[in-house]
C-alpha cells in the first residue's frame, strides 16, 4: 500500500507541487514502505534534481527508529544524494539542466549567524541548519530525503559532482565522506602524524582512505581478525585488534589523532590512553547511549575528547573535488529500494562492505522485499 504525506505545519502553497514516489517510515516501530510525497516546483533559487542514487547511513536507522528522540513521522530518510538536474529556477546561476549534482545532510541554514558567515553552515545557531530530512524548513514544512525519485533544493546547498567518479559510489561521500574528511582537515592530520581509526564501516573506511591520501601513518582498530586484510588493502599501515591488550598497550601514548567512527555504545577509555600529549580523540560516530569518560586519561596528557559533525558547503565541495582528483569513492553494495529493511538489519550486524547505496530507478517497481 502506498501512503500520501500530510505535511504537518505546512504553509499555503504558492506554486504547483509534484507527486513523487518515495519510501518512508510511518512510525518508529514500522518498516520502511512505499509512500507518496509532494516536491515543490522550483522557486527562483531552486534546483530540481532527479535522484539517481542515495546512500544508506546508520543515522537513517537511528532517526527512523527515533533512537535520538524528536523524530518526525512520516519520515523519508536519505542524505547521501547524487542525481542529475532536471530544471532550475529563474535566478539560478550555478547549475543548469543536465548537470550532475549532489545533496548532503542539509538543505538550508539561517545564513546570518556567525557560523553561517564563516562557511560552517552545519553549525548554524539560529536555531540550526535545515536538515535534508526529519527537519522543518523556514516555512515550517517537513523535509523529506533521498529515498525518493526527486528533490528540490536551494542552489546554495547543492554540490557539483564530477563525472570522473562512479556516481553510485560517490553518493556516500555526501555524508560518510565529509564527516571523516572535515575533522582530519580541521586538526591538520597528514604527513608526520599518526592517525588511528576506530571501526571499519561506512565512516571508518572513508576515514582510512582519507588518512592514507593525506599522508598520515594510519592504524586501523578493529575487533575482527577477518578485517585485517581489507584494512590493509584500503590503505592501513598497521591494524590493531582492539580486544588484544598487548597490541593496544604497544601503542600507548603514540597517537596524534584518533577518529572514532563507532555508532554503537562502546568503551573509549582504552583509546584515550593511546594519545600522546595534546592528542585528540574525535567522535564522529553517534551512539544512542552516553559514553563513560575517564577524566584522568585526559588530564595526564593534556588530551582532548572532541566531536565533529559534517562540513560546510564549501568544504564539502572541496572534499568532492579532492576525491575526483585522487579517485576516492566509497566501497558500496547496490540495492533496490525494496531491500531497504533487509539492508537495515544487515547494517546492524555489520554485514556490509561498506555502504549500501539505493538505485532509485527501483522506485518504479512494487512492494517491499526483505
């Protein structure tokens, strides 16, 4: 059965809307299923995009199941979007019909707060950036994401995509890519630095690829012997089995930076002991339970426990251009949208290498599978 959105808080339309096939979570307890949404006609500064591929992020699961709280239902997830421009508004100058384009985790911000003016729109404080889905725009309308056939976004929040790269494998760069690229650039991780990457999943494998490309000495942490060969293939200089106390102890006090990509509850204490003086452990994974932090592990080496979100629009474009220049994309498994519930289950079992990507052409077909 296909449902139709009712748009809580919606304002009066001023232009015709387009009925758009999608898949949505109708509640935190129901599977993702066929849905029908409306996309606005392009306003003067809008870009309309036919979606070709959409990555599946672990945060899609968190939000569809309301594990972080505040979820808005019905919800159409998806913020790793690659497509082709179908039309543009009358004032658009950056894109034209036929261009390849991407949309990441946000589709607007206030544009006037200090962070927005600094090109850090992801940290908008007035009150926050408008997220691609599970958010409300300035008119109070609910945003719907990339598990759909099209999207309409202000041109200032649309990214240029190079045709040099595999388009499906580029989609996860719009979240997994920039989420790992941004902190590595911010803390100047590169040649002469020792980088640790915790977790080898959708985020972790991108952090590993970027760390290697930046020239850092990269150590991959994993609990699985079976991931050693993959980690080295992806660019790891060393692989440490994090459950082996001797292996962990051999690296004590040696890391400049550790990137924590783990989205499940976990113990960070053992990793903080691996930092050198002034070292940083940066969280980019988002567990749904608070972590316990041993303060003396920070005090004893003037270490920092930090966090980082995505990047701003300019930095995201920089990342995409860097990837095009260096041939960096995500390792993916393509699925039809009808397998999304099975994909969620497999992600929770860590059974994907390393990112699912939806072929949105499959939205033209029928019922949910898996």
